[in-house]
C-alpha cells in the first residue's frame, strides 16, 4: 500500500505563504514606483515653456493615475485572497509568479498609453496586459478553491472581483481597433462591479471561519 502524501505542518505552511507574500508585496511596490518614470518633461524644454509642457502631459498623468488604481486594486484583491489561503503548493507558487510577472509588466503599456493613447495598438496592449493579469488572479482563485486552500465563500467573493475586471479589459481589445477612446471608456465598466463586490466583501466580514479553513 502506497504511503500517503506528506502533510505540511502549520509552521511550514505559514513560512511558505509568508515568503510568497513578501515577494508579491515587493513586486507590487516596485511596479507602483516604476510607474512614475513615465512622467517627465524633456530636459531640452526652455524654462519659459515648462508650464506648457506640464499641461501638455495630461495624457501621461491620466495613464499613470489609471495604472495606480489598477495595481492598487490588484494588490487589494491579492491581499484579500491570501488572507484566507491556508497553504500553498508548487502549482500555486508558479501561478503567482505568472501573476506577478503581468503586474510588473503594467508600467510598459502605461508608458505607451500615456504617449500614444489615441492609437489602437497602445490601448489594446494595455487591455491585454491588465486583462490577463486579472485572469491570472481568477485562475489562482479557482485552483485554490479546487485544492481547498481557501473557503468556498471567500473564493466566490474573489471571483466576483476578478472576473468583471478581466472581462472589461479583454473585451476592450477588439473595441480598441475600432475606437481607442471607446475602449478606454469600456474599462469603466469594471469600476461599479468591483465597488459592489468590495462592499459585499467587507459586509461579509473578516477572516474565514474554522469550517472554511483547511487543516
């Protein structure tokens, strides 16, 4: 008779989860910091034209602010999800690496969106990167729920936050090739949906019950 698979102790589980969260918070912090590099005024700009150059940079400021909100929402969703995850395995670690890779990539399409916001390719790329990031989060939630690393109610709430974001940004990609501006307005669809699910999440309260946690 085959030996049962070894069960990781609570101490080992906490250590592995702690390392995952440390790496994740570092990537989120770096991604937010790198965003500001997209904001600049050319050094060759005469002092008398600095004010005009700043006013003309509104599109870069818009892209920066949008990505701050996006990365902040991703971080909050990640935090809420892993506050309820009880343990990890190699699969969820690799899924988290893919997710973080997409988060770290956000500054690149942000820079393109700020400089070429009227171009279909720039808008579509932004939608793809953010949409895939949200979809990766959904995948982590589904896997964690299947492996019972997270309670069912918490998984449903996480899916309620991730699926609308993934849908709004990925569906905006074909729209971008018809109208870049319309695609960007379409991203706003995710905002009321996330607000509603966030309110429900806070109303439902804090940590999972003992019945939801996996021993």
